[in-house]
């Protein structure tokens, strides 16, 4: 039973990763692409690791998998935010179809 659930989680995770990769190819600017990549890691990779932990059925693998999941949850959004802020500060333009720029509205002088 747990092996079937594990395979389902891995399949769902791979699906999220493929959709995230398509987003990297199709989205118009660096900020949208970064959002797709973050969602890809946050959902896809977490599901793959969770499925692998379920299929392994070992307490050592469970502990290592839990540490990996915690690490991914903490570092993925933080890294994405830092990269997006650095891109904005360096002057990387937004897509011309973007409606607003909240970071510019708040003022970049607060660093």
C-alpha cells in the first residue's frame, strides 16, 4: 500500500517538475521564470522526496528525507526571493505586460 502511494507521489512530483520546466521556457521575464522554478522545487521535489521516503520504509531514510524536506522548504523561497531582489536592484526589466512594480513603489532607498 505505501509503495503504491510512494509511486503516486513520485509521479505527481515529476509532473510538477515537468510543468515547472515548461514554465521556464515559456514565461516572458526573469521574475515569472523564477516563480515557476520555485514552484517546481517546492512542489515537485518535495513530492518526489516524500514518495521516495515512503517507498524506502526505513527509519534512517525517513530521518534523512525529513531533513531534506525541511531544508528545501526553508531554502527554496529564500533563495528565490534573494535572486529576484538582486535582479530588480541590478535593473533587470519587467515584462512590458506587467501591471505594477510594488518594490519600486515602496522605494529602493530602503536597503
